C-alpha cells in the first residue's frame, strides 16, 4: 500500500472518532488534567501506568485488553469511573481521553498508535516501537500528519547518568572510541519458555484479536503474555526487547542514527522450547560519523544476546549496584565504550570509567613496570532506572507540545537498528543499509523482511 493510500484508509477507518481530533486541537495547560487510556493491561503496562499516574494531574480514564482478566484488574486499579473495553477502537472514541498508553505485544503497537494519532490522541508506546521497519515509519508519518506527541518507552533517554556519558564521549575525554560492545545475557536453560501442546484459549481471551495482524494459529500458552517475544510473529527476541534499549543508548551517546552495514551469526543451539528466535546471537554493525571522540571515521559495534549464560561480563566494584545482577560477579547487561584514554562501562543504573596507562607498554619489561600515571581520571556514577522521569517527560510534553526525550523518530531509528540485526541473522549474510531510503542495497530477500502483509481483517494501517 502506498503511503498516501495508507493515510486515506486510516482516516476512513477512524471516521467514527474523527471529531475527537478536532476537539483536541486545544493545547493542554500546565495545570490541566491529562486523561490517559491504557491499551494492554499486563505487567509492564500496569508498572508504567503506576508511575505515570503519580505525575500531578494525570488519571487513567479508560483501560483496554483483549484478555478480560487483565482488563478487569486494570479497571479496579484505575477506579470505579474508568471505562473498560476489549477493543481499543472503542477507547479511541472517548472524547475526554487525551493520551493513549500502548503496552500491548509488539505486533499491535503500530496500528494502535497510528489510529490513536488519527483520533487526536498523544501516545506513549512501549519499545520496541514497531514489529517491523515499515510499520515504524508509518507511525512517524502519522505523528507528523496529525501533530501528535509520541514518546517511545526507551527510558534511558531520560537518565541523567547517560547524558553525562554522552558528554564525556562526545567531548573527546575518553579519547577516540572505535569499538563499542553491548551485551544482554540471561540463563533460561534448559527449557526456555517451554513447549506446550495447543489448547483452547482461556475464558475471557479474544485470541483472534490478540493475534490481530499476525498469522492465525491455534492458542498456545508459549505465545501468550510474557513469552510472546520468543516468536517472530509478534516480536524479535532479546534483540528487539533489551537490545532496542541499548542500541538506542549507543546511538544517543555516539551521535549516530543508523549503521552502514550489519552482519550477524547465531542460532537456536540449546533451548528446548517452542520459540523460533535464536538463543545466541552476535551482531556486528559498522557506523560512520564525524566528531564524537574522533576527528573523522567511524566505529564498530558488537551486540550480543545470550540466553544460555547470565554472566555477561565480570569485574564488579564493591558497593556499586549493577542492573539485573544476581550473583556476586556477573554483569548481565551493559555497554562498554573503548576509548584511547579509557574504557567506560555503563548500564541502566550507573557507569564506571577505567583509565588507560599514560605510557604504552610495548615490551615485556615495560609491562612489568608499575603504572605511575594515567590518561584520565577514574570515575563512578551511581544512577537509577528513570522510567518515572520518562513518563513525567511525556506528560510535560503533552501539555507544552514540545518534543519528548524519545520522540517517535528517535524510537523508530533505534528500533530499526534492532530489526536490521535480526534480518541479517535470518538471511545469513552481510547487508548494506541505505538509511535515507530505509532499504537494503541490492538485497531483495532482506528488503522483504522490512515489512509483512497483515492478516485480514486486522490490516488496519
């Protein structure tokens, strides 16, 4: 479908609620109430909604979920006046709902966001922004066309310690950074998300609506709730889940928007479960830039996801907290920026700088000498998860109409980088990316994986 046809279709399909867009042409004042509708009432949705509701002047006036159990629980949480729906399109008809909080499985993000924008609603949408690259671009276009505020749920963008990391690296303090390593590790051996027979859907679940644009399959508990990310039908495994957060952070810190090339290797080696995503994946990206800790040139980014071991990286400082750590030595998530003056290792809740010796050691004798001077000072900054600041930023932007920290174009580019890693793995070869055209150069098979044909009647965009 051509993009102009897409927008015409979106308008037709939201004709019932088009008056809402007109009524919402006002700008909400700093002290006015913001009414939010929650679509997707599972664990992450409720967790973020708890934080967003703490922002002064915010209330959840409606909730929606295709699983009645979750919808009813969310309605009880939201309060007796909150309306409950099983179809998000009914929620979008509510004139008093100012913003929509999308926390569904990934394959529903695009349709809900696009139709919410067409209905005059601002949107907070969880990461990854979209199920595929083409859907992400449609979300950006809808936000622009309808002049909506759309915040991607990549909360690292609201973290003060990551802004400090960005300043350290872009100022050149860390020296030239030519290699960045990112890792997401977990040990879910031997059975992963499990392997279960197909069975009737639970009472109160609209399974066909849950599948939506994805292929029609019988109900299977492995494909439902918290384990849906292990299937390409709905998501992209660890790569688009945790990976989107960290690739977004690398692009922020290094001042880049898209890679030039990507190649990946991995496989489903050990896990005995129903999922079709790899349990081990290594992706190498080549980025080009000017500035950012180097006069010219670029850098290599290595991304690793491993579901077979939770160590990730060793070496922990006593008294310092690390994201997701369980044992005494593991660092299961992180980014390492290797500069000529030192190494900066960061995660969601802090960063550390490990300086390089001032004098290089070229011989065994030189390496045996004690180090008496360093190229920069060591540093440790303890941060915290800033999802609360991210939701606060969204509400502030709903009121001010300023661009949020993780504006939809930022979310799209970072999510697209994750998708490129999965596509490179699936086709099994090195790919060259044309960021301006958002297409691969000379690889039709890879290009076909940038989108998919949605299942009728759920082809809403």
